[in-house]
C-alpha cells in the first residue's frame, strides 16, 4: 500500500510541475501589444473597421486626432467617430460624410495631391489637415 501512496504522490507532483513548466515557457511573451488606438503617426492600428496602416484620423474628445496627416496619392483616408457626439468630415468647406454617429467610419480618397482642410460642421474647434503627396 505504501508504494501505491508513493505513486499517487508522484502523480500529484507531476501534475503540479507541469503548470510551472508552462508558466516558465510563457514568460517569453513580450506582452507589449498595448498600442491599440495609437494614432500619433496618423496611421491606423487596431481600429475596428479600419485596415492597420491606413491613413487615419480619429474623431474623439471633440477633436480630430491627429491634427495633420500625410498620405500618398491614391491612398484612401479613414475617419472614425469614436464618441457619442455627432461629427462630420467636412473637406475644404464641403460636408462629405453627412452626420457621423459613434463608430461610424467614413472613407475618402482625395482626388489628387494637395493640402485639404478638414473641419466638423458642429464643432468649429475641430480641425485637421490632410497633405497628399
Ligand atoms: Cu464634431
């Protein structure tokens, strides 16, 4: 009977060791993928409905973020309303998007190289700029 107890103890020990080994393996993960929603470069990253790397302007906190982006001719620009306030994408004075509710994504392909002023019909303080090369 004592041998049987030893076997059970060994089995129990084995069960306990396995998770420790897995934990050690998992330690290699960097866990540094916390940059979702980072728009500082004017490129989408982890925004729902917007391809990663696409030129992107967020509408949040009653601002366009960022206030200036650059894009290449032919690239599609993405705008997204991330808050409950209604916004528009008004380009050089023309409302191109209509009223945008929360999570609405508006896509716009500039007609060619140039410097386009982006405003919101509801919030005069909201300004951005798209420079197409
Ligand atoms: Cu607005």
